[in-house]
């Protein structure tokens, strides 16, 4: 396990090499040199993930810096080194900053997800990005992106996490705006960068608040202080909420959700990586990592997490239901499922949230790469102009159907089990209103997944798409591997005999537990999912159900949803009418009051006074004699008045 730090280092190391020498390496082979290095680096990281997993399974408390973490009751191995000293050694106020890494069940689960999905995406990119003149730059940023996310996962200090957190933001900006010659891509990259920065301010303030209270950036020390009760209730709640603000930005929770759908302007493999394994899951991971802060003192912050998660999941699922761009449907689906994960964490469903994060990651990577296969072959992504692709792209149809049905909650695919674990956690951890709206969200999820599947791949094939062909093997093989996990990953939750008793005994908080299945939730959610897919099949394949009357009846509501509840318009109005007006006032105050009066005013006064005073210097003797005479007369009059 002590070699786990190499997992991100491989990708960090190759990124500058690709930038400096990628072109020369490409000249030596038919495959872009940057792609070879980047894929080799993440492949090595994936291999070391297995080494770390096996090392953790062989470890025990008291050996190799391993211990049972207080509160989590999970075996944690921590490797720490001094980073640098802030201040002068030996003087009061000097702080020793350390860096290191955790290897615990949460770390291992996330390492497996990120390394595998990043490997599949990079292999897939060989076909999707073939011929792009900046392909080496693409793979360099890909490597840096994966390395930054892996550092977030391994970090044992909030300061190291924050550095990697900002690197993730920079990489997302570069990849979303990769085709920067397109105005929409440039605007989307700036929007993502600015919106997430707002949340990052909260994260930074929360980290500094913890440092002020504990005296160190160490996560272990902060969590120990909470467990021991030495950190005050107000500070703990405030720090947790500030950390959650950063998580909301990265995981696109309302009201910060507006950047993620626009991020579809980047290459589709980038969308797959962002939505499945890197940037957006960082927020969910942060809440899980800092769970001791959130659950302390009556777990007040967790109620906020649950409410934000539920509102996000419900609102964005309705937008996904009416979106017409296949990538935007999947984007709003991601936001909705991230909301479900936050809801699960807010309902004390720690295990269920991480389980769904993994199941969703495999399925969402499959769906985005499947959508990329469609776009690569048809150069079209509006579902109204697609249809019938199962006749010309059978493999893409199959794997996309698996991903859609998994996220839609069709038994017995992975998403069915993870979604039901979330529903069960919500039913046990929050009041009945939460489970009602969570079930509605699950139904909407099945509806928009069925709509995306049947509108794209079923029905009549447009004449202009009759010559469409299946994507090359370099793209379809990663799809097939991800499809296997989208089908079978859910079975890891079962209580298998032997050393591994199920996912609930691997990733847990406080104590492990076996797989729990609530029959009424499982049957109800399964029936709703199957019914939703049958309904969408009848609408888009059979054509036996028409939605025109419903569209006319609910036209005003539909218009609101189609315009994404006018969030973007509200933000634009706020910027134009409030932010810019206030900024104009501040600029006027700075220029007219501070600068012209406060700074230039005294100088101008002295200058004018000097100009006025110099008028008496005429250079004529008679003028000076007259002035002295008048002065003497004036003094005499003054003396006579005061002595009379």
C-alpha cells in the first residue's frame, strides 16, 4: 500500500513529457505519442490500484501505519511525510505542513472507478479524436486531469486536497474549451470555471476555519478533534457547510448546476470522464470523506445536504425529460443522480451513496461513450433527427440500452440495486416526504432514459443516416467492458460467503452491514422502471401513444421546464441589472470620490493655493512699498481699535 502514491504520479509525470515531446514521439509510430504515454500511465495506475487493494486486504490494525479510524470503524492506513514549514523554525507560529495519503475502503473504491474509467475513456479517445491536430495536447491534459482527481482521493490533508481540487478545475476548463475556436466551447469553459470557483471560495474558507481551530490541515487530526468533542459545535457545523458549498460547485448541485450541461461543448470522451469519474464526483467524495464533520452534533449539516440533493435530483430530472440533445439528456441525468447521492449521504446512507456513485460511474461512462459513438458515426446529436440506429449500429444500441436500463433501475442491472439502497436509506433516515419525492425522481429517471434509448435507436431510420456504420473496435471494446460492469457490478452488494461479505462490509461508516432489500421498495421501483420503459417504447417505437394532447394541455409548464426553469436568464438578469450596476457604482465611487477627491483632491488644493499665492510676487519695487505702507496703516488701525 505504501506505493499507492505512485498511482497519480505516473500520470503527473507524463503530462509535461507529452507537451514537450509528444510530436516527436508521434513521428516514430502510427499512434500519437501522447496517447501511448497517457494510456500507459493510467494503465500503470490501474495495476497499482490492484496492488493497493490486495495490500489493504492483507493489512491489519497496528501494522504498516494501519489503524481502525475513530468514528468510521474502518481499517485505515495513513502514510505521512513533512511537506514544508510555514514560518521560521523555532519561533511561535511556525507550522509544519505535511503531505501523505489514505488507503481506506473509500479510497480504494474511488481509485478503482477513476483508473478504470479513465483508462477506458483514453483508449476510446484513440478512435474518437483520430486526426485531431491537437491530439497530443488532449492526452496531456487528460493525464493531468486523472492525476489531479486521484490526488484528491488519496490526500490526507485538506491543503493537498485543495491544491488538487483547483487542478481539477483548471483541467476541466482546458478540456471543455478544447475546441476553443468554437465560441460556444469558449463560453462553456469560462462558465464552468467561474461557477465552480464560487463554491471553491466556500471550500477554502472552510479549510482555513478548520486549520484555525485544529492548528493543522490534517484530516485525521480534524476528525479526531470532532470525535473528542474539542471542536466547538458552531465551528464544526460552519466548516461542514462551507465544505459542502465547495462540493455543490463541483457536483453541480442547485443553484450551481448550470455549468454542467453547457460543458457538453467539449469532446464527448471528456464528458464521459467528467460525468463518470472525475470532476463532478469530487463533491460527493468530499462529503463522504469529511463525513465525521457532517454527522457530528445532531448532524445538522446532513439535513441541508439531503434537502439540496433532493431538490437537485427532482428539478434536473424534469429538465432531462424534455431535453432534445442526447448529451444534454445525459448531463441532466448526471446532475439528478448526483443529487440522489447527496440525498443518500444526507439520510445517513453512506454505503448506499458510494455504491451508487460506482454503479452510476460505470453506466454513465458507457452512456456518454455510446452517445459519442452515435455522434462520431452520424455527426448528429439531436434525438429528433435520429432514430432507427439499431439497424446500422447494433453493438452501440446494445451497450447503450444496458447503460440506460441500468440507470433507469431495471432489475437486475447494477443501477437497480444501488438505487434501491438509496431509497431504503432515505426511507429509514428521513421523513416520508423525502422517500415520496425520491420515488418520483426514480420514475422520471426511467422515463428520460427510456426516451433517450428509444428515440435514438428505435423507430424509423432517417434516409440520410442509412449509410451510417458501427464505430471501430478501439471504441466498441471499451463500451463492451463498461457494459459488463453496468450489468454485473450490482452483485457485489450481496453477502457472498468467504472473506468478502458484500459491499456493505467493505465501504461503511461506523459498522459494516450486509445487503438489505426492502421488498415493497424493490417491487415498487422495479414496476415503475419497467412501466416507464414500456411507456416510452410505445411512444417512440410503436407510436401507439401520442403526447401531443398532453403537450398542449401543459404548454405553459412545459415551456418553463424546456427553458430550464429560467435559471440562466435569472443569472444573466442579476449580472446585468445588479452586479454590473453595483460594479458601475463602485467604479464611479472609486474614481470620483476615492481618486478625484480623496487622493487627487489635496494635491489639487495645494496646487491652486500655490497659484493664488504666487500672484503677489510682481518684481516691482513700488508694489512692495505700497503693500508695506498699507500693512503699516492696517496694523496702526488695528492697534488703535484694541487700545481705545
